[in-house]
């Protein structure tokens, strides 16, 4: 695993070493020791999630105000534009965002520490998205940050209006969101 980019005081974009031949490929998608060395994060993952979405589906920007989740995310089919927004008021990058393409082709992995909102836009016909979390899903603590809040200025590569859940249609702008210390 190699670091491609470090951003926002804790977000790390990584690329696995891929070994391929006529049969296909092999890669190590997670190794606790290597992860700790590259991110500096000594975490325990407690839950794995898998979602499938169609083109132009935008999921997010989600976070849990209590039981905040660190997420290790990747795409195994299709492609997404993945976004993390720093919601830690004490961070020098508070209110800033980082985005990267994650795809089955580039096989990149993104670490998003606790204290960030997270979301993605599907840019292929469909995408399968896998992620590990450092805490359990707690719907009573889940919040949504408005994906198109002008104060954030996220440059989503949209073609038309995104397909959103009701929760994401009713998300709050950063100025009205609960944030972390």
C-alpha cells in the first residue's frame, strides 16, 4: 500500500500494490500494521458495510455526532467521487473538503477519520461500495450535512440533479449543523 495523498489533517488516500497476470489480479485490501504505519491511526474496525447504487445517486454527507465513525472506503465495481468534510472545530481544516475518484479500476482506498462527514456520488452506471467503520451505526446519532452547501463549495462532478434520500434532501448547511469540538 502506498500513500497517494494526505489531506485535511487526517484523511489519507492510498493505493494498494496490485499483482496481476493472465489469470487476473491479487491485492491486499487491508493490513492492520501497514494501515497504522501509513495513517498513524490505531483503530479497531467493528463493522463492514456494502452498498450498491446507480448512476448519479449521491449518498451523504453523513456523520454521527455521538459514536463518530472512522471509515476505510473503497469501490469494487464501478466508480464514485468520494468526499470527506472536516467537522472538527479545533482542526485547522474545519469546514474544508477533500474529494477523490475511487473505482474498481484504480483500486484506491480512502481513510476518513472520526470527526468528518462523508458522502459519495456514483459516476458510473452502478457502483458497489465497501467500507469498514470504527464504531457501530447509531441511527439516533446520525446527521446529514447539506451536500450542496455553498459555504463548502464541493465540486461534485454531477450531470443533472442527483438522486437523494429524503434524509439527504433535508440535510442542514454547515452553519446549522452539530459539529465536533
